[in-house]
C-alpha cells in the first residue's frame, strides 16, 4: 500500500466519524425539540379545555346567583385574557412563559372566587349540571398539572441533550438549537395556603 494512502484513509475515517456524529446530533435535537413542542401543545390543549368549560359553569351559576354579577364578569374577563395569551412553541422564552403563566393565574384566581361564591347557594351546589361541571373542571386542573409535568420532562431531555459534550460544541457550530424554558410554579406557591374556618 502506498504511504500517501494511509493518511488519506485516516482523514476520510475522521471526516466520516465527525459527519455521523453531527448528523446524529442534529437528528436527535430535531426529534427532542419536536417532542417538546408537542408537549407544549398538550399543555395549551389542557388549558383550552378549562377555558371551554368556563362559559358553561358561569351560565349555570348565573341562573342561581344573578346578583353576583361582578364575580361572573371577573371570570369571563380572566378567561378572555387567558385565551388571548399564547406562545409560539418555536420561541419558548422564560419571559413568554411568565406572561402565559400570569394570564392563567388570573383565571385560576377568578375561578377560585367563583367557587367561593357558589358556597353561598346550597341549591346550586346540589344542581347536577353544576356538580358535573365542577367535577370536569377539577379533572381538567389535574390534567393541566400532568401535562405541565410532562412538558418539563421532555424539555429537560432536550436541554440536557444540547448541553452534553460534544453536543454543546456541535450546537455552537451549527447554532440551530436554543435551550427551552420550563414551566415554573407561581411565586409563593411553595408556601401552603392558610385555611381558617
């Protein structure tokens, strides 16, 4: 074998190995990024389900508590704000996540006030339609929590993939992939609420 051929083969093997590594990194990054976007869509879908239940809940309460107009209007307004705030899954920044969460927290607060109002109306609490809607809302809140946790898990895999060696070097070279923000709890949620009777 000719002496000049050995270095050429070595260079070819190295180039091929780098190529395979880059292709593997890129394809895995695309797959993990798309999984993260899908998980975010599932979070939004769960929030949309909650938003879809609210008009029915408000209508049911309105029939029993017509003079609770301010509370009902607050829920309707909060729902409107929450459904207006959306995020492009290709641009999940911490700032945009915070704005989305703030809108959802406003809706959660309005719903809490509505449910407190309902306590004043025993005949409403006994209404089958209301009980069913309340149960669906509770199930939806659980679903939202599950989807947020799944989203964080998928984003965690994606972010770790980008940060691991040699992926971090390849990503700096390619520059296509950005770390995604995780869903975080609202400030003060680490302190248990004080319940007094």
